[in-house]
């Protein structure tokens, strides 16, 4: 056996945890915040450097550099002991290291195209708006947070981004979005959405039901309705809605979210059938577990216990740029022959 490879930013979190010094250093860092290496379980196969972007400031490049320095020097915290995260047979690392996907830009794919992206300030929306902008498109980046949009613009110098604070459930806001896009709307990525509180129908409140449907269904419908006249006048366009694994099964969320995403699938298929002959393609992406800022809460003991059963076969979550790859594929001319599809981009969860 040769000497183990030195730990670097490209080393997976699993490799860090498997290394005695790396494990002890990470365990010590997490202990200071009251956490254990168990928190890394969903992302253990990612390169540790990915945490810098994912943590949004909680784990900085300076902190990573310090971890690498300490691991290289064998500087284990005094009294620290390696603490292996809980594991099961299904958690075992494969004998052969899995290839890690990396984003590959298709330069110019959206040159000359105007695409509206909602929820562009965070998560999947931000990743989608970013990819379109970096591939030459003009992006009308819509979000309810001016601060998040300002950050997005600052991160994309030299690109054609039109930031717009607007509420997709508000008719006036929708009008401003279409006005900002101008005379040509080549694409719409309906990504803004909210989660429910995992309650079953016997426990769901009117407030949760109405709020989820207002954003996830009415907001999606309103923007679709608003862009269709422009797309018809110009001879075509592409709309991609965000459904969910909850649009394909009943075990991924509460009744409000599940029903709302089934409704999004219906909006998608009906519109694809109606407008396909006019050159408008309408598809949806059904994301599986994705690392975003949308957090689930449990408002019902029954909901919590049943959803845990459904989550038992859930694959590891991915970063939002993996979903952006699916969405931009459907938005672009590469999806020319795809219409009315709800594409499961879920790491195989729907196959379980």
C-alpha cells in the first residue's frame, strides 16, 4: 500500500472523513457549532471545495485553506477524536470512485434570446439565470428580493441581466415582467415556488393550501398566460415550468404542495397540446432532492412519519446547477422535438 493521497479542496468529503486527521479536523470544526459529521451525509461525495459556494458564507475559502494546511501538517486538534458519521449498508462508498459531473457551458447557445427566469435570486432559479446569461442570453431575472438580485448582478459582470423585483402572483407585477422583456420573449423559466408544511389533507389549513396554490399554480399560470401572446406573434417560444418529484408521486411532500405540482404538470401538458402547432413548446422539470434555500417544515406528526418512509429511497441531493442543465436544455433549441414532457431530473428517485 502506498501513502494516501494528500487531502485537497478537490478531495471528496468522504475522503476527508475516511482520513484520520481530516476526520478529526472536520469533527472539531463541526463540534464548535454543535454539529457532527452526520450533516455531511447527503453531500459526502462532493468535493469539499463545493461547500464554499453552497454554504453562502458560512464556510469560506479561507476556512477551507486552513483545513487543508492543518491536514497537510498533521495538525490534529488537542483531544480531538475521529468521529465517523453514522452509516448503513446503502451508505457504503463504491469500490470505484464515481465520476463527478461538472458544468460545461455551451457558448452562445442563448445569444440573441430573451428569457424570463423567476426565482432568479436563489437556488434553481439563480443557477438557471446564471447559465443562460453566461451562454449569451438576455435574462430578465425576477425575484421578490432586491438584495438577492443585487448579489446576482454583481456576480455576473459583462452579462445582459435585467433584474426586476416582482411578485408573480400580482397582475401588476406580471405586467412589469412582460414589459421588461420587451417585444421578444424566447423563453420563460417558471421556477419561483414555495413548499408546504408536509401536512396531510386531514390537517392542512386553508392558509397553507391557498398560499401554496397562489404561488405554485396561479403564479405559474399568470406568467404563462402573459407570455403566450408574444410567443404566438413571433412564431414560437419555449416555456419550462418547475414541477417536482411531488408531481410524480404522493410520498414527497404534503397534500398542498403535491396537489399544486400535479396542477403544474396539468398546466404544462394542456398548454403543450394547445400551442404546439403554433411553435410554442411547453415542458416541465421535476426536480428531486436539490440543495436550495427552500426548507421543509413538519406541521403534522402523521405527515412527518409518512414522508420519512418516502424519503428512505431518496438519492443524494445535487446542487442547483445540475437542475439548471436540465432546464436550459429544454429551453434551448436542443429540446426542439420535446413538448408536453414532465422530465424527472431526480437522480433516479422516480425509478425507485
